[in-house]
């Protein structure tokens, strides 16, 4: 689809990053040269290319070139600690190359994959053909790989297929009439599954992709880009949208007026925090999307309209998108009765390729289930939901220890593993803190190691070297030991009451 737009309108602006502007013709040619280079290196379908680059035109060209070469790309988030990135790379043995820049090279030190500096490589690509290589991948081939938090302390790599990715982007374009005027802004961290949608949707629609020219989210910079470039669509977590809305007054009341659509996802949305802005004259249409990284990011959607009702009912996660099926199942994997709560399971075009290098986990979560007279392959999300009488799905919560923090799925066991491996901590239990029902951060109850005084600043400093920012607890509570339930397990409910009381 991108190549078609490049052929029909090579002079149109494909992307901007600060003052830089690349046309569709240039971006297509640069991506083709990179694809040909990968071909000379023997890269083929099934291989994975790591991309550890800040937002830049070269980053986008590497993504497109990797896909044109038939391989999958894995975005390595430059906001993550180097140790976390190395752990991620170790979970994808099929990574052949990692693209870096002078500013990001140190983040991949120690990787067994070959590391290439894009600044040095790019001038050498001029001698390669700028025409598109012959397609190599098919609809079942992996398209990209992202990571989810794992209970053992090791992130899990999950692959999305071309079939699912094409289906999602087609749904966006067709259901919301997106086209060459539907420019978008990439402002979320590169490794986030929402970021893949924000990156590719404008180019799929023939529109302009605007890159926030900053490694970290900068609301004031986002306002300038949205206003100056007249950005029309936004894909982000609700927490990022809240930050933008809170600063609108300082930035100017019309800072976000150009937005036609916002597609918040990754965590439940609080309607009260967006209602005033969304319902203004000529307001922005908000589409609450639900999905998981294992199933192409979006599986259901609800267009927000009845803001008054959301105050008492919450915002639905809607209905399945095109060619995606959703089932609510009990523990025995049989359908629950209408209106009852069940585990939300996803099937259809969005079903992913499973977890790389972890067949056991893949077999646990990607399962064949008899539905009526047929066997359906589906993914068990671990999320609980119920179906309303009007056919809309309502998200209820998690069935396990995972929570969403600023739109990023976090397994509490992952954080606990990092804490118990810390020299100052003997045992740890991590729980979410909430405000108005929303998870706002983490609270760590810790049994200090040895007999010394516990210093949370030292622990936080150590965690910053191994965990992303959103996974570091905001509060540390030292305890002598943990309360136990009658069966001898840690009484997490008692600890949760202490969190709510504080």
C-alpha cells in the first residue's frame, strides 16, 4: 500500500521530523535501497532486524525496508535501560542485525547480533537500486515483534503476522474514511505496540507521518507539531491524551483543534477526563480501542458518543473489528451465559504468531477450542469482560497479576523478580495503586536484606538500570514480614487494603 502511494504521488510529503521533510518518492527509494542491502546480507523471510533508533526518517526507512526484504522488525525502545534491551534481544535468537546510531549504539553493547551504525551505512546505500525488490513475505509471515512483560522477570517476545497487520490498517482506513489528508503524529515510545499503529497508519492511508523529534514525550513539542502541521489523527494511550489535554490552556485553547480522530488504547479510558474537550463544537471523535500485543494491537472498538452515560456505566470496549472474532469463555473454555463475566479470547485475522523462543507459553495461551461445530484457534488474553444487552463489550479487569500502567502492560511478577534480585531486598510483593479505579503506579512492599536500614533511593537507582520507567514502583514500604492467608500464602488482600488506606 505504501509503495502504491509512492508511485501515484511521489512528490507528496510522506514524513516530517522537525525541519526535515521526506517525500513519498524519497522514502520509498531509501527503503528499497535498504531492502536490497539486507538481501545482499542474506536476510530472508523469518529473520528479524532490530531497530534501536530514535524517531527519525532513517528509522522509518529501516522499518519499511525490513518489510520489503521479507523480514520482521523489532523496535528496541531507546528510552529503556541498556540491560533491559539486552535481555529483550536475548529472547529473539533470529535477530540477525541491529540498526543503531551514534546516540544509541551503547544500548546494544554485548549483543550477539551484528550491530550496524545507520549514520555510516546510509551513504553507502546510494549505489544500490532504488526500485522495489520482489515481494518475499506472505500473509502468514511475521511482520514485527514486540515485547510484553513476563512474570518470571524476562520479557516475552510476540510476533504479529502480515495478515493481521493488513487487516487492522484496512479497518482503520475503511471504517473511518482515512485518506491522504489523515496525517498522524508518532509520540509514544518506539517499542509500544500502539506506536506501530501510529507509525504505519498514515503511510498506509497515503497521508503524512509526523515524528515527534524528541526521545521522550514532550507535550509542548507535541502541541507545536499538531498545530503547525495540522495533524488530523492521534494514536496513543489515554494517559498521554490526558497529559495533552491538561496542558491545552498553557499551549493555547486551539492547540488540538485540528484533530479529527483520536484512538486511545492500552488501558481503560476515564470519560470525565476527555468529555469537555471531545464534546466541544467541532470536537474530536474518540475511538476507544481494545487489544493485546499478541493479536495485532486492536481487536474491538467503541466510538465514544453518550458521554453522560459513561459516568455510571464506564466506557465500553465495543465490538470486534472487521474479520476478528471475540469469545467470552469460562475456566473450562466453554462460553459463559449472556451477561456473565468470562475470559476474553480473540480469534480471526488478528491472531498472532505466538511467543518467540517459548513454545510452552505459546501452547498455554494460543489454544484450539471447540465453538459450536468447529474448532477455533484463539488467544486467551487473561482479561475479563462481559457482553451487554446492546452487544457492546465491557472490560471488567484482569484474571492474573498483570496491570496496565500508562497503557503499557506490566506483570507484577516481573517487577517483583527485579526487586528480589536487588542487593538491598530479601523479599518483595508489588501491588498497583489506584485513583478513581485507574492504576496510577506501583507500591512495593519489601523485606529488607540483612539488618541495615532500608534506603528506597538506592533501590530505585538500581532498578532504573534494569527496568523501564513505568515499571519502577512509586512507593516502597519496608516490612518485617508479610501477612499470610490461612493457606500459608502471602495475603495480598491485606496488603492491598494498606495501599487503599494510604
